[in-house]
């Protein structure tokens, strides 16, 4: 009769031991079904009383559904459940198993669906302590309550303060006799079906509901930004003029072919095909070019052109506004300078054992024109580590070995070459112009605001950025070396792992994008990698354990080459800390842009990436303040 009346049986039970005697009061309740399950729930409530004055046959019935229980149904319930001796016997067994399962479960706390609250009727007179409970549940089409066993128990503790804790166990045991009327084979099959359904409904649905609520507003914002950006692109395409715009590359297919036919020295080019590369830099446009030579052979190369529109588009997506012309001037004013700086780097004598791409054509930009081009080998077979993931210590070692080659080759360089690559003040301007963007980032994420208030003043201090970036090592009397200047995730290309070609190995293939190349701080590049490419735990581990090794190896290699590297360990670490302060501030800006420009395809992955990177920003700021107090104790905060 009970199985016919309900798809779930909820038994709330506890006992009070007094000289091995038990006393309880029983009540029956039909409870409304939860919204997410298509079933009804019946409950038998056995509260725990503080005294021993209640008889075993004391029966109370409450009805929470609109339909009333008939006298016949009530009598049937009483006939089944209110047999005194049987109830006492089963109560002892049940309570013992409850305690056993509660211990086995480890009282694991799991989050609760908002609509999982059951209606309950309280049966106590003020002397009752909160009861423990067991819930035995069954979905539609699987079987009745009599098919279920203890491996489907979900514990719930009703605390006096109203807080519910749920504990779950899946320990397989033999079913209680009163709940296993069907054959064992049928029960086992239906139990397996139940757990399959439980996995989908109880876990997946819970995650979907909760995460969807959290991400709903952010997804709407991203969609609105994409719609506005798409509309703007369409409007620009409709108004496209015959002359190339300032944000377009300075070549057509025909003009690029003519340039290659005139200046390409490898082979005679007969024809070219241009293909989208898939990703561009903030200040460059990258195109895959298929060259057809006069001997009918073909070769794939990568062409890099100066481009001014990408960074503006990125800032528009980040700020969710359409920027007026010139609003991004502080970022693009030095575009030609940086592009030509990379051309000059590739034009200088090559650094031995430094892994840079093979360059086949270089052409600088002229003032007011976007006619520069860098033609290099096709690098599409190599991988970069995503910006939201961290490098490991083996990858850091591989990068460090390459930086040693770069720094050592500059210890005896020509003074004229050193003067050609002075520190670019445009880089200072870029760092010092990010305050409003980082402030917007902090306004969107409440967890950033307390720490942002502590570092906000630093973003407005241009003179501080000069001391941290250009003069950090000079003020300490340390030598200058050649630096990449922008060593982060997407400028490091890795050989694919032999075990999984989609994952980067620990072997660095190439360092690309030398637009910020300059003479500067020996600790700058390795510090840039630790700040931008590592999570806080990896960075702190490397600061403590790898940086001293990095310095010692640099000193040893310099001595082996009979080069003079006059820099102490204290100077090196102090130079690192000063440079780290500036990098940690700028890293927040880069993260705010990348989360908008390069979001994860999966909304859950995007959510966890955001949380992970926000924690990284907070930890970076916190450590930057510690470094600031250590290096500049008199700095006014």
C-alpha cells in the first residue's frame, strides 16, 4: 500500500537511550514533491524526545497535500507500520544502520539545490531535540519505495539555527527487508538505473542551475559587447573606401607580390595566396602566405604587418564602449617605432644559440605609411601555453637557458649597438595609461576592490614606473644587458609533447615578437615570465628556489666565456623585485583585456579561468606592495 501511494519514502528517525529502552512518537505525512523531480514524497516522522513519557501507540497524522487521507488509508498505514513489536525491532536495526552510515559517510558537506527543501511538520512540545533523518528516494519509472536500499541514503540534519547540512553515502549494502520485496535481480537493475539518473539530476542539474545563475549576467554582457562590435564592423565594411584605411595593412595582394618579386632573395616568386592566420597581435596583423616559385614549388611562410586597429578593438571589447577616434592614441602612437625596433633586431648580427625564427624578408615602416613587413618561417606547428595556465619549473628552466644566451652576448657588445636600442619611453607611457581600464576591471569584480584601493595610487605615478622599469638596475649600479621586453605566454612557442601533440612540451622552440627589444635590467625578462606566465604558487617557488640558480648559472657562464658580469646576488634580486612591482600592475590590465578578447569557449571554463586569474591579480598586488615597502620604505602610500 505504501509503495502504491508514493514514489519516495522519507524516514526521519532518532532515538534516546535510557536503560536500553526506547520511546518515540510517530506521525505520517504526505509531502509535496520537489519541483525538479516528477514524484511525490511520503514521510514517517520519528522525532527524538527528551523524556520517556510517550507510549508506543501514540499516533499523530498531519496532511500537507490538498487531498485528505481517508479513514481506510489511515487504517492501512496503521496496520502496516504501527505494530508495536515489529516497529521496535526495526527501529533498533534502522537506528544502528543510521549511525554506521553516518560514520562511514564522513559527514561530507555538499551544496544543496535551492528547490530541495521538503515540507515538514514539527512534532515536539519544546522538549524535543532536532532529529536526524534518512531519505530514500526513487525516480519515476524505476520502482517504488520498496525497491530502495541503504546505498541510496541521503542524510540531512535539521539544526536549531535553521542550517541544513547534507551528507551522502553510496556504500553498497543489502537492502532492508521491508524495502526489498522485489527479486534481487530486479532490485539491482533498478538501483543501477537510479544512480544513473541520480548522477544526471542531482549532480549535473545542480551544477547547471547554480553556475548558470552565476554566469548569466556575464554572458549577457559578453553577448551585448559582441553584438555592438559586430554591428560596428558591418558598418565599417559598408562604408569601406577604395583607399586602405589606417587600420588596414599597407599592402594589397598585387603590391605585396611585386615587393616579393623585387626583394625576396630566396627564390623567384611567381604568385602568392593570402590566408587568415587566425590570431593577430595587438599592434600587428599576421597572414599566412603561400609562395609559388618559378619552378612551380610552393612554400608556406608567415607575413607580419603593422596594424593599428586591433588594440582599439580590444579596448572597445574590454570597456564595452565604442571608442572615438584617437582614444587609443597612447597605445598606438609608437606603433611604427616598435615595429621598426623588431626589424632592427632581426637585422643585427644573430645571437648564437638563441632560438628565433628564420627571417627571409625585412622592410621597415616609413613615417605615415604602413608598408613595413616581416616575412618569416611558418610556425604553426608549434604551441603556446594559454595565458590562463601556468608554466612549470621545467619550462622556466628552458626559458632561462635562452635568456642566458641573450644576456651574455650583450656583455661585450658594441657601444653603438647599445645606444641604438635604448629603453623605449613609449613602454613607460603604456604602463602608466592603464589606470582607468584596471579600475573598470575592479569595478566589475568585487573581490578586487579592497586590494585595488591599496595599489590605485601606483597606477597614476609615471615617475614610479620610470624608476621601476628603466632605472631599477641603474640605481643599484648593475650592468645593462639585451632584453626581450615582452616575454609572456604567446611570445613563447613550444615543441608539442610527443604524448599529446595538443599540449606543449618542456622544450622551448622559438621566442617571437621582439618589438620591445632594448638594453635594460638583467632580471627584467625572467621577472616578466614569472609575473605574466605563472600562477602565484609557481612564481613564489621560483623566486625562492630558481632565481638564485638562474643568477649563479649566469655568473658561471660569463666566467667560462671570460666576460665581466659585475652584479651581486643582492643586486639581482633587488632589481627583480623593483621590476616585479611594475609588472604586477600591468599584468592586471593584460588579464582584464584577455578575459574579454580571448574568452574560453565553455562558459564553465571561462568562469573558473576568471576566478583563477582574479586570485592571481590579488596575489600579485599583495606581493607587489610587500616588495614596494622593502625596496622603497619611504614611498608615501
